C-alpha cells in the first residue's frame, strides 16, 4: 500500500528526514516511536502533503501512485487520513457542515452524488456511537473550545466518518488521560479493516497496550534505526531511548 | 509556502463579476454636466410640482458651497461632475398599464439578473420595484398590496400621486443639506422607491428594489422612502448591479425610514455594484446616506447589509432612536478584494429612554483592499438606561490588505451602558491545510470559513437573500486566501 524509499526532507535548510525507507501493507498496523525531535511529526506531515518541509530525495508510492505528486486534498480523497497532533480550530464552521463538505468531496471524487441529509445524519449517529463521542461536540464549531481529549476523539470520529485506507495518527495519545486513551484506541481497533492500514506515531508505549502493532519502528535523528515486532515497544518502555542512542553511536 | 499563499490568493481573487453585461437598449439621456439648468431639466422631465423643484434647487445651491468629505479612510480620485450624465432613461411609453408594454429587452435584462418582473413567474413572494439608470421600469404586485392599503411604487409616481406623504416625510430623516452626497442626491435624484405601510398592517410579502446601472457615463441617484405607520411591519430588500466598464461611475443614494409607534422595519441590502477589475480599473463609487428614525415608542429599525461590490463604498446606515424603548440594529458583512476600498459602519443615536442598539460588523479584506469600520454610538443626556452592544470583527486574507476600526462613543447619560468588542483574525494556513487534509479544496475551505465567520449576519437576511449572499461572498473571494 505504502512504499517509502530513502526519503530525505529539509525544513528551512536543515535536514530533518535523512533517508527513510518503510513499507506498509494492507491490514497492518505500524508504530513509529522515537524521542522528541527525531522527525516523527515531519514524516506524518510530509505524507499528508504539508509543504513546510522540502523533499530533497527519495520517493513515496501509495497504491501504486506517486504520492508526492498529489495535492493534500487528493491524498485525502484517495484514502489518506492524518490524525493531527494539534487539531486546528475553525471558528464559525460547524462540525456537521465541515464533515458534510468533506464527505461530499470524497463522494464527488468517487463519482457519487452528494449524500442526503438523512443518510448523513444516520451515519453520523452510528460513528459517534462507535467512537463514543459526545453528541454535543458535533453541533459545535470545528474543535473550537474543545478540551485536548475532545479534540483527539474528534479526530477519531472524523477518521470513522471518512473510512480511510491509510490512517496516520500523529501523537494521538499525547495529553490524554487513560479513559480517553482507551476510547481513542478502541475507535482505531474497531475501524480496522483487512484492506486498511494504520501508522501510529507515538512517544510512549502505553498506547500500544491498546493498539497492538504488527511492526514497530524506532525513528532516531531522521532515520529508522530499528524495526521489529511489538516486543520492541515494550523494550523501549523499559529501557528508554538511551540504549538505542548508544547502539546507533557505536555503529 | 509563501509562493503557495500567493498563488492561493491570486486564484481566489480572480473571481469573475457575473453581472457585468450591458443591455443595448434605446435610452434617452440629457447632456453631460451639472448646473441649475440640469436640475430644472430633470425636474421638468419628471413633470414635478413647483415645491419639488424648489427642494432640489435649495439642495443644489447648498451643495455648490459644500466640500467632499475627507474624513473617511478612503482615497477618492477627484470626481468631475461636468463629465457625468445625470439623467438616463430607457425609452418606453410614458404609462405602463401592463407588463406587455415593458420593453422585452428590459424584462430580459432583469431576468438575467434573477429578477423576474412577470408576476406569474414569481413564486418567492417578493414584490419588486425595478429601477434601471434614472427611472423605475416596473413595480410588481402593486395591486395586491394596494388591497391592504400598502403603497409601493416608484418615487416619481409617489411625488405625483401622494404629494402629501412626500411633503410630510421626505428630507425629514436625511435633510437635503445633511452632507455633500445627500445634497447632491437631493438636487438630482431621478427615481427610487416609495413605500407606505398603514397602521396595523403587516406587509404580506417582502418588498424589494432592484437597482441597475446600465448606461455609460451616467450617475445613478435614487432615493427610497419607507414609512411604517403605527404597529405595522415590513421587510425590505435592496439589490444592485452594474455593467463592467473601465470608467468609474457614481452612485449617490438616499434611503430614509420612518418607524412610528410599535412599527418595525427590516431593511436588507445585498450591494453588488461592479467592483472594478483586478487592477483596480473601473467600478462604482458608492456614496450612500441611509438613515432611519424610530419615531414612536417600541419601534424598531434593523439594517442588514452585505457589501461585496463597488470600487469605493462610503456608507453608514444609521438609526435615530427617538421613541422610548425603541430598538436599532445594524448587521453588516463588508467584503473588499483587489483594490476595493470600503469605509462603512453605523450610527446609533440614543435619544429616547430605554433605547437599545446592536452593531455587528464583519469586515473581510483580501487582495490589496482597504476595509474600515466607522461607527458612532451617541447617548443623549435624556436617554436614560440606553444600551448598546457593538462588535466589530475583521478577517484578513493574505497580507497585502488592510482592516481598520474607528469606533466613536459619546455617552452623556450615566445610566447608559455601551459595550464594544473588536477582533482581527486571519485565515490561517493551518486551517486551510486541516480542511485540505479532509479532502476539502482550498477554495471550498475559504468558502466554509468565510461563511462561518459571516453567519451571524447572514442569519439576519431573508432566506433567499441569505443563499444569494453566501454565493456572492464565495464569488467575491474566489481565489483570495492564504
């Protein structure tokens, strides 16, 4: 589904991603872990098409297409979803209106007619129940005045509504209490399909108690320095990132 | 990212003006220029009584001694009044008994503007007075309204048919010498709408005037007078468009509203005069004096405006709250793009006791435009327990435009409460990206955000108008954000 090859990117002339290669297949959950400043969020942003990072080398293929050629909205409509680390507030725009506009753009892309109001409300009710989101949140403006936890839950709700093929969750667990964490993780697990994949970006192992990854990568200083099964996450939690640093340094 | 923003901005600002066409129709014009003779000529064209001519001449003599106001945050090029045609009328039979006698070209023109003049084709329940250049072309539903005692006709007709009402009310809210442009209008006004709602009558449909400038080199000077007698209600709509031309054209109008005891008047405008092109060439200079008086107790006047057109807008719809417990409201969305300039706002003059006023102003600036809010809230010394709430928000798209706020507050009674809130915000690149990531194009994202921002005002517009206004806003800002 996703093949990243030797991807390098700079921000304001400074190299942040220093040659990343990664392959994600349908049905898989990948976790990308790493200390702060290792390039995790930059990788997520680059995959979603945010242009603050300049790609200097490498390629990204998604469903056989050149991802880097696609606009952010095309990527979305082709099934890529980014759960934001810091979801953006859009005052005055109701969640309902926002979500309906998004869904209709996706439908248009697939050559379908706009969704009827009743179908839309029905789907919204279902997905709200699925991700245990408070009903009142969807009648408010996009993320405006939401608490940290509500914002993150709202991301999962949008993910549920858009049914993406590839979800990239950027530090979705940061700032969440254990209940919120459980809700978010449950949402991700329930939304998992055989033909979809998820990349979970996280600093801590605790989210991985709830979302069990097939593959764990450790990102360090712009490079993937270790790839293994879920046991790697536990090892990281016990030992911290220092031993990885030492390993890297000694190489 | 900067380049990207520029591109987004340039895309958004490239929206085409939909109403820029010109109707090739036979017109009668008078020679260019302004003099006492021209004032006399206009008056005689309209077969006016002597008192009307006197009114005009008095205004004209005063105007000659006045200077164009310079306090607004506007750069107004010098206007050569000798280069303007002050009267232009589509040629037609002097008296129209039915629509069949209206030139089909004119009907077609208004159809194209979305204003059907054929009553059978109108299902929206809106009566229209259609004004092209200097004359009213057709007023619909006149008879239906007359059954309830409502007078809705062109201003010229009212001068002939209802001179007593005109004499009693005209110039009482906006005196002929009120300001430079009001004096000019009072001297040369050619037509407009007149409306009288009798005691206790709730007008069963929206009344509207549609102003169209068609002829070249002309100015449009219309005036509207709305009188709502005791315990009556009317909702009034105004729309305006003009052809796309390289020369600037002048529009100087007056609107006067009188609300008697417990009467309510709601006046909504969607102003879409030709704004000029991307480089600031052409466009209408829009200098308008709109004022209403809440004369009787518990009366209410509500102004709602969506201003998207004109190269220059100078306009301050105001309320004089004379009756005790009367209410004045002003809701405004003013959009400027490219090289447009707008200086607009409201005046709320509290004279009666327990009077209340609300000002909600939403400015949206894009391109290289300048958008100013200017407002005055004045509480007279006898206006005990007056209340005002003002909110002035500015939204900036891009970094080459300007937003300015000039609030003036004068409170002469200690029991008055005046609140003023103001915000300035920018559509952020991160907001656009968030929308993009959900599949929403930049264009639509801007539409969503801007409409969300202006929603509070749109909600005050009558239904069909609100939809129209939303679309208009999207067109006006097409391609304008970063």
